[in-house]
C-alpha cells in the first residue's frame, strides 16, 4: 500500500478513483436525473448528488456526459449560464433525459 502525503492541515487527501470506477459511481445520479425529464446542467447534478471530482476535471466531466449521450441516456437541449461558483456565469450545456431514459428503458 503506497504511503499518502498528508495535506498542510494534517488530513489525508481523499482517495482518487480511476476513470472507469468514477463513471460507475456518477452514472446513477445522471440516470435518476434523466428519468425526471427535467432540464439540468452537469454541475447541478454533481452538486445535488454530492458526486466526487474526477482526477482530471477539465476533461473528465465532458467525457462522462458525452458517454451518457452515446449511450442514449441524455440529450443536449440548450445552453444556460453556469451556476458553478468558479464558472463566472459562462455558457454551459443543458441536458435532459431521452425518451427511452424517461420511460425507464435505459439506465
């Protein structure tokens, strides 16, 4: 078992998940949001479900969402302003569940 370097405040950093494990961990939250039929941003789902951050946040969130699109779970339905505190109200994609996801045929 590798030794972990404590942070400056003396706590140990949270363990990082490998990308496939991280996707498996966040998918249920996106599937649940897709079933509702409401519009959502990635940040809203991550915040409301208290999802872990990936090891490479700049790329992994987008890759995850695109994989959910390819799987037929969600679809793009517009743009909105970011509600992320560090997002500076930049434009972000808005998603909703596909008809199949809303009907429970895809999870």
